[in-house]
C-alpha cells in the first residue's frame, strides 16, 4: 500500500491588503486493487483581505474529485457522499 500527499501552492499579493492563494492537493492512496483506489485531487482558492495587522477577512472555495467511483470528503472527520464535493467558506480571523 502506498500513500502520500503532494501539494502545489501559489500566493500572489495583489495589493498590500489583498492576497490571492491557489493550491492543488493530490493524495496517493492506492491499495493494489484499481477499483478500490480513490486517488483524490482537491483544488482550493483563497482570497484574504487584511483589515489590520491582526485582522483578516477571507473567502475560500474548494473542489475535490476522486477516481473509480470512490467517495470523497472535504472535511477530515466527515464521510464522503459522492465522487465530487464543493465547498465555500467565508469568515474573519483575528490573531490575539
């Protein structure tokens, strides 16, 4: 059984307050039987706007897909319900 996570990420600071991030994650979870291999791929995009040195607004979107009809989940602790999943999240972060 093989396993591993490959990640590619890029950041671009559009303005001093606005940062764009894109990432792709690939999880190699081959078990030996091709019909059981999930091999999920996830694409993530994030926009972060700095209100101050310690406070940010953010918007994150993610899309995950597996192969061979295996289920995928964007959440670590949740079971998957399909071969693809999408998610959007917005929030505010304040560092103390």
